């Protein structure tokens, strides 16, 4: 049985889902070039492909967060794993001094790195995934 969630957690889950669907849409359209700046050079894939594929994943995960409340724990863990998987892109943007999303200084890029753990925690908390893990 999954752990119950509060109305605040539900609202946070839906908000995260909407934000991900929006960001995913940006991957496919108006933010495509900015997202390419975050794809590490060491990744042996075409940067545009990575951006498009991750955009499709973000849209799917965003919709799943909003529309599949019965699967919220699984989606929460999957979303947290996705945030971990894309973190090297944020590190790469910092290390290569790549400007994107208004992150035009090393200080701004460094501060951005601290938001990834917040997204991971948000995904796990808002879906009840962390509490479900503790209940075993």
C-alpha cells in the first residue's frame, strides 16, 4: 500500500508535473538551443538528439505526475532518477562556462547546481515515494 499524501503534496506533485511538461515542450521548441548548452561534450550522442529525447521524457513524466496518481510512487522514483541522470549536464555547463538560461556567470551556474537536489527531494516528497520506501 502506498503512503497517503496531503493535499499540499498533491498540489506540489501537480505543479512539478506541469513544470516538467512545460520544460519538455521547451526542449522541443523555444529552449532547444539553451538545453544543448547543458549536454556534456563527452556524451557520445548528438546534442540535439539528447535534447529532443530528454524533452519527450520530461513531457511524459510531467503528464504521468499529473494524470497517474495511483502510479505516483513509481513515477516519483523514476523522476528522481531522471534528475540524477541529467545532473552531469548541469555540472558540464558549470565546468565549460556555457551560457544558457540566463546562467551567464560561474557563480550563477554554481548556484544552479544546488537546485538539482531540491528537484530530487520534490519528486520524492510530493509523490509520497520516500515515505512509501520507509514503510517497506
